[in-house]
């Protein structure tokens, strides 16, 4: 009798945990009325490809809110409000509409392309966005340096500081750029005080679409994910990738050739160290990196990958291995709009990434500074720990860079890397606590020191990045600034 009842309930769809039959949607992806074959279409759970005529049908489940395409290389979608790419449509279950995507040919060969990556605008007021709007001139100058090039933007999230009402003025502030900007959700972009993680991204989605999606440029495949997991209590969250996202990424990657290069965008870093550290069950550890990063790294191990993240308000490049590197991007708001430098001394700015085929090069651009401004160099006396040393903060450094000091134009030798507080950031953060009590400087590993042989010589630092570009930065006397901040 019990078996018969279970069978009956199963047939009627009443068994515990059983979902209703999938809802099927259909549509077409075309360009100039010609269907495009092989475009991946998804609802964030299932993925299919368009047929020879560009048609598709997709089974979606009850939780799916959007249907979206992984925009193919060589094509562009329409953009809304000058920067929001329309690769998605909200699903309307009350109608039998078809979900068509009309693409246009990219006027530029996107085999070679450029993108800007910023993080943590974190506007808490319209005044913050007024200041941010002035930064667009810096971006526009850089855009002009890449004529006849496919260019787009990436935003690693925390667009606002817990205020969805600032999304519209943010969109207005960035309109000037008139390029597609692909956005990741940040923890401060979430809706708090809901009862679960699943309720936390509705406001963001209403402006920018799905929080997990992908697109293609030339040989490069881009994946944007949400790794901010709201735990359903006040404003608390952890860095975590849920199983639904893992399964969607697996399906998305299944349409790529093994070894295809990836760029993955998220808000919270996967890790902050090259090697996985022993697990610590405390909030700072859970909220400042992705708890299940190791599983994520294993998922993408067949692809050479660059991860671009934000969240930390400092700049850090981490080479996990010869196929995986993460670029944690300093905050465009600096120290939460209290200062134009971040917690590690990095000036507020953004990354510029240039893709040639399957090769990626990058640099960090400081707002309001020339391209070659790649370090801050302190004369002796700036550091209390090393008062006789020249100190250089080389914010975009990684282990393939070379940092040397010069006296009167002569190279004297390589500087010694060390980890400490940036002298200027330490003083600025001590002042900023008057505005936000929780602000504190962070120690950084991109500091270098050397004891000058001739204290009377003109000091400068020669920097050679991993691509062979050389930068020369004269030492500056920050003694009066540091003294003023001390008082």
C-alpha cells in the first residue's frame, strides 16, 4: 500500500522535493536576419546551443529569472543606458513570447581587444558619484589611446554602499564612456535583511541582469560570477560559490575547447595567498576570500585563467601557478572616499588589460596620474621601522618584476622586498578613523627598501615589469605631509 501511494504521489508531482515539469522557452539568435549557429543560451542552470538557423529551445526551472546568451566572438549586443549590454531578457511566464536576440557585427576585430577593470566605487552619497563622474575624463583619455580597437569595461562590484537607490545615478555618472560594461555584484550591492541568499540579488538584477553569465571576445572566454553568499542575517555574508553556480560553470565550459583561455570576474577574491592556508572559522576569513576556492581552482585547471576581483581595497597580484593568476584590484573610491589612496598605499585607479590572441598584458592606471606612474618612492626618514632606507611602493608588482634603486642616474642594485604598512597609508588611515572607526591600514608585500650609499645623491627607482617595460620614478620628500597627518 505504501509503495502504491508513493507511485501515485510521484505521478502527480507531489513527492517531497519534486519540482514541476520544466517550462520550455524558444527563440532565435540572429544578425541582420541571418541565424547564428552555435551560440550558447542559458537560464543560469541549463545551457543549449543554437542550431544551424540560430534557433534554440531551452528547458528552464521554476527559479530561473532570465534567459541570456554567451555573446559570441565577433558580435555585439545592443546596450542600454550607454553601458549595460543587453545579452539577457527577463522571463515572462504569463506569455508564450519567444526570446530572440538580435546581434550586430563588431566593427572591430576582437581577436585583439582592450578592457578596463575597476572595483569598489562604493558610493554612499550623490556627492561620491559627482566625484566619480570626474574620473570619466581619465578613462576617456585612455580610450582615445586605443583607436579602432574593441574596448569594453569590467566592474568587479560594490558599486554602492548598501543603497540600491544609487544605482540610477551611478549609471548616469558612467554614461559618458559609451562602452559596454560587464558588472559583477558585490556584497554591498546585495539586498540585506531578506531571509536567504536567494533574495539578495533582486535589486542588482533589476538594473544589470543576471549575476552569473559569460561572453566571448576573440579567443578569450569571459565568465562573471556571484561569490557573495548572504547568510540571511543583518549584513553578514561569506565568500562562497554555491553548487548551482558550479554546475552552470561546468556546462558553460563544456562548450569550449580544452585549453581555451579564460578571464573570470568576481567581487571577493578566491584567495589572498599562493597556497591554501589552514581553515579558520572566523568572520574576517570567511568574508575576505572564497571559502571553497580550491574546488573552484580545480574546476578551471584545464584552462589558462586570469581572475579579476576587488573587495579588499588594495592591489595584489597572486600567481597560483603557471596557468592561474589573480589580480585583486584596488578600490576606485580609495579609502572609502576619505582619501585618494587605498589601504596599502595604492592610488585609486583601475586596471587596463590588453588581449592579443590568447595573450594578456596589463598595467595599473592611477586616476589623475600619467601612465608611467607605477610607484611611490619615499626618501629616508619616512619609515619608522627603516628610517635610513629608501622605500618604494610598487603597487602592481609580481614576482617577475625587477626593482632597482639609482643614485645620480646610476643603477646601484636591486632593492629588497619586505612586508609592512605603506608610510602614507598608515597615517591617512589613522586620520580616516575619525570618519569610519573600522578603517585600518593593511600590510602589503609590494614594498621595497635599500640603504643609499650616498645620502646626498639624487635618488630614483627603476622598475622593470614582467613585460619588459621600464619605469623611472624619482624619490619624493613626503616628510611635511607625514608630519601634517601626524598632527
